[in-house]
C-alpha cells in the first residue's frame, strides 16, 4: 500500500541517472574552482588572511629593512654580526623572505657589522687568539 501526500510528485523517488550525477559533479567542481580562484586573488594581497609576507630584504640597508617591516605592522629586532662585507647591510631575516606571518609578529634582522683586526704584534699566542676570536676571525696563520 503506497502512502501519498497531497501535492507530492509521484516522480519524487525516481532513481538518479548517470547524467544527473555528472551534472552534480560539474557543479561541485565549478564551485571549488571559483573558491580556489578567490583564494589566490585575496591571498596575494594577504588582507584576507590578516597576515604579512616577509619581503626579501637581504642586501638592503638596515634603515630600509626597518622601514619596510614597520610599515607592514611587524616588530623588528636587529641583531649584528661581524662580517667582511659592507657595514649596515641586511645579511638575513628570520623568518626568511616569502614566509607569511601574522600582523604584529617579530622579525629578526641580522645586519653586518665591520670587523676590526686587532693589533697582535708582540702578543703571546693565547692573547692574540682571544682578540681575533672576539672579532669572529678564526681562519688565520701565525
């Protein structure tokens, strides 16, 4: 005995055809494609995620690196490292360039500091070695 309700279509319980399954799959794929496209449009600007992408600051001046990071609403901690190159140049950042970090995060910037070769003339070996190590100089010959 079949139960019937007023206004109920008799074709309501008709089996689903393969054509209808393909239509549903295509609609789902289209919705996913639109979602992925929107993600890439907004994630590129990063306002959508409230994050900031760390710029590649290696080789820039300390002042420029600080300006760029502070303008991106990031905290800056500068660390100095003795280096043979030009003084005041960014050697690396932590996190590295390309990483996405939340607004207000701390970025550690390592900046070059010039080395001073100490006067080691007429010093004993241990004292000269200590003075050189203080400047980060380890590859030397006496």
